[in-house]
C-alpha cells in the first residue's frame, strides 16, 4: 500500500495539471484494454509486369500526397468572426434572460466545449452594485452559478461586513465557461465573451461596478497595471450604447485573499469606499 505522503504527492500532481474532478464512477485501467485491431495496409497497384515497386525514399517531398485532417465535428467561428457573432447576438438581447439565451446559442468560445455548464450571472438583474470576476471554478461549473465555492463564501462575508446581502448585488465573470484546470482565460477567450459582458452591464445599469482580480480589471477598465496599483482608485466604465458612465473600481479577488490573508485589511478599506460611493 502506498504511504500517505506518496498518495498526497500524487493528488497534488493531478491538481497541478488540472485534473481536479472525476468523470466516471469507477476508474478505467487502460492497460487492461485490448488494443484496436490493426488496419489492413493498402495494396500496391499492379501492372502487367507485376506489383509496382515502392517509391524511393529519395523522392521529392513535393510529390507526396497531401494529408487531409480528420475533423470530429464541424468547426465553430473563430477570431474576428466569433467576436462579430457575439456582438450580433448580444446586441438584440433586451433583457438579462434574453442575453442568457443568446449565450446558450453562442458557439464561438472554445471553453464551451470543455465546460459542464454555462455560468452566466447570479443575483439581482437590477442591482446598484455589480461584481465581475475572472472565470468560473470547478464548483461554479458544476452548479452553473458564479462564486459559489470558497471565494464566493468569502465574498458574501465581505458584503455582509458593509451591510449588503448577496441577493441584492449582481455577480458575473469576464468569461462564462470554466477554463480547464482553472487557468487564466486567454485574451481570445475574454474577447469573444466581452460583447456579452458589456451588454450585461448595459442591461443591469449599476451605480457601481467592481472588478475582482487583475484579468477582470484589465479587461473592463482598460488598464495595464496590476490590481494592487488599481485598487482604491476610481475609474469610469462606459460602452457605446450607454447614455452615462458607471463608477468603477478594482479589488483583490476573494480567491487571492484566501491565499494572502494580510491583504484583507486594505480590502476592508476598499469595501468602505464602495459603501460610501453607493451613499
């Protein structure tokens, strides 16, 4: 039997490469599975003088037959086409519910193929205070609701400390599907989701927008500095369809605060600033 420390090392290794949940009820031993049957080789063409000889290895590569890639499914839109499709779908949504339906139809984000659930938003669709984080985690992916894991529980306590309940705010993320292994979303993944996020902010029309963590702050505030330099300052967010700007600020992500408790004190000051801005 493996020693307990060896088992822990194995589990930590799996977590480091993104394997953090089981898919089947029982493990599969790939070594016990029979190999697939060998495919018969294509017969060489014959001529009147017998089988044709194999081509020489010195033949020019220019005459080699082209290989056609095998696709298991039809490719979705990519790049600028995906972003254009996102804008078109988001623009026609006149309610938060319609925006969710548009996201469910959207196939331009590769994260949708690996995630379990769409994680759209949680809370009040007409909230005065809106939080936007980075991406869903494992628990959010299972439940289809943002910020329900450990960082979500900490966020609830943070809100409670300034007299605000979770149900009275809007919470979402810059991408709506969980990246494998909880990695940071790529710029392309964030870009294709941004039209939906902008439309969500337009529909909610909050008084205060709070970005949680560096990726969300850079994506929505257009700043290149880290969240440590952005927090405590006020910015404005405004899209092309908004009639007025929204007061916006940045905060440390609750997941970061769980790893770095000494940053909770300055975050308390940020919360007080948000409460003051809300009046």
